[in-house]
C-alpha cells in the first residue's frame, strides 16, 4: 500500500509530517510513488522488496567478529577510493564519528571467510536496486532529462558498505554522562555522492533526514522495508529534479551497551 510516513517531532515538540512516501515493490504505482518521494524529500521507503533476511542476518553476525578482531587493520581503505576497512575518523585528535566500516565490491579485497555471505547480500541488494532503477527510468514525469534515464538504465557500478557502530560505553573518552553522548551523532550530517543508495533494515534505528526548514526527522524501517535515497549524482543529472538530502545517524539510548550494524549499497552513474 502506498502511503505517507509520519516521522518525528520538531524542536517545539510538535508532530511533524515528513512526506517520505512508502511504495509497494510489486505494486502498480512503484514508479510514480518512488519518483515523487525522491523528488520531494530525497528519500523513499519501499515495502515488499525481496531482501534475503537470512543472508543479511548472517552478514551482521559474521562481520561482528571481523570488527571485534585485529585483522581489520590488514585491509586499510583510502577514504577517496572506497575499498576495504575504514576506521573511526578523527580531527585534531578528537573522534568526529563513532563508527567503523568495510567497503566491499566483487573484485575487491575481502577476508575469504566473509566473501560468500557478503557477495550474496551484495547481489541481492543490487537486484533490488536494478528494479528500482528501471522503475525510475520509466518515469514519464516532465523535467527528467534523457541523461538521467540513460544513467539509470546503464548504471552497474556498486559498492556495499558494512557499518559497525560500537556500544557507546566503549568510548570512555566521551565521559560517563550519557546526556553528552545523546547530543552527539554516530554519523554526521552529509549527502551521498553517488546516484542511489539502498538501505535494508539495520539492527537498530537511528537514521534522521533534514527537511527544507532545517528540522530533523526520524526515518524508521522494518525488516520488510528498504530505505532508498537519492545522491548528488542523481540530483546533478536531473538538474535538481531529484533531491540529494542531508541525513545522519543519531545515538540511541539503547546503544550505550549494544552495538549497531547496518549495510548500504551505493550505486554510481558510471
């Protein structure tokens, strides 16, 4: 069923409605709802996508062991060339986001005992992404130039990022006062650089998006829903028709003692 998804409250405690639409992956209005939601908010929710939940659960469990060990440092990544392990980022000796991650693509380096499950999730999300790309490519809305349709129809470049947000209690330098931790974000406000991003459900919520008025809204997705967002490439190719929207990952109180795992498939126009 296609619908609007209400999100969080504003700074005055009033209920906000962020018009992130929810589309049915197999429904007749997938193209229309997906295109309209990405145009208005830069994000969309898609129900009924054939996510391989068993493989996704294995992915989170298997990579938990990787992030807990020392082998991760054997596969360092250049932040400008996403391929391999990316540790916590610091600036002037201070942590600026509380996460670590691994960039995976089929031809890249990966611990062999993690390759099969990770490749399964990669291909599964890529299949979903290609269906959504085809839906967008068939959109007949005016204002979408041929360059966008060509990029959507031909795009095959993709990378899967597996993310680990450790328990907040593992950062003693942050202090004991959770009030301070609660005001921090796990992943700072940013826009994706790529064409389209596919996000299956993480092990815990935390995703916020920014509206046109500077208010943050929580976007929640269950196991049967994927989050889709437009990146800078899509905004550029569509001459601003589709929006690349700032988003972040916020701390949750439950994360004081528990980690959060997430996965994101990034598609590029080339």
